[in-house]
C-alpha cells in the first residue's frame, strides 16, 4: 500500500475552503482543516465564530455555499446518505420524546441501527452505562433535568459506536461530576472503539483535557491549530483561553 493511500485512509474529516453565507453574513470563510481517524478534535471559538454552522454541514443538515467536506472519503453534499450511515450528531440544543421513559427512548433510537433483538439489547445496555442515569431511566423524559436529558442524548449519540461522533457542546448543562463522567466516556470510545470525535465546547479546560488536536476558529476560519501543549508553548500561554484571546486579537 502506498504512502498516499495510507494517508487518505487515516483522514476522517477533510474540510477544504468551506464557505457558508447567509445573505451578507459570511458564517464560514474558507474554513479548512483535517481530523485524523480515531482523533478527538476540538473546534473552539467565541459565539458566532462558525462552530455550529460547520458541525451542521459536516452532519449533512445544511449545505455549504462553496468548498467541500469529505467524511471518510464521502462528500457531504453528493453522498449525504452514505455519510449519515457513518456519523452520529449531538446538537447543542436537542430534545428527546418527553412522554417516553429514558429506557424506551434508547430502545426506540437503537431500533434504527440494530439488526436483531440481541444487538438492540446490547446497544441499550451500553447506552444505559453511558448515561449513568441508573433507575431514572424508568422515568419519563419530561421529568428529567437539563443535565439528565443531555446525558441521555449523549448516550443515544455514542451507543452505536459511530465512525464519527459530532458533538456540539456535549457537557452543556452538566454539573462538574457528570461532566467528568461524560468526558471519560468520550475518551473511552475514542480509545477503545476507534470512534473519531469532532466536538465544539466553550469549556477550555474540557478541551485541553480530552482533545488530541484543537482548532481555534474566529470569524469563520481557523486562526490557530495544534495540540493543546503545542498551542500553549507557541504562544507562551498558561491555558487555551489565553491562547485564544491572543490569536483572536482580544488582548
């Protein structure tokens, strides 16, 4: 196998010169970056920087104005159906069927990606562990707090071990202990099952703790990229917040 083919196989997400405009507003401005297979890649930046727009394009929910995105070699525009078989997406704001119990919701969602009752049972078992909700899975979703719903939705996202998990603010609304639990699950699924993770977060400590590579996005384009350690070293910064403040011209 040639080095070129090996390199191609190692790339999970390839964004090239991605542009998205809404009227006169340019949400993405020639956004380009790669995510390697099995990597946890953090896309961070201020509100309005283009993070969620990018994640929605990668998840085939909206179309780019120009540029391209390949997910494991499949174009998100022309091969959207194939891309959807490979990914699972957790939006920043999402809901579950409130009149179902947590357990019923996981069963319902697992049905679409399982081929047998045994496989479905295993998916729901895994999802139950991911959620950490225990006996509360027997209760209706409408009785859940915001954090509990978030854990349920993350469980739904990861339970079928997608090739790519796209997570928009995965720990939003969680307390410190449950955020710690979720971060551990994300790292576990990347390491043990080879799930590639592309996530956005406003929590710089979280990003620094779990991400292999970080892309700092501002005004729709990547302004700095590297491992957390590399970015801090290059900018002589104590943390990623200081790095971003510098590259975004905030200080």
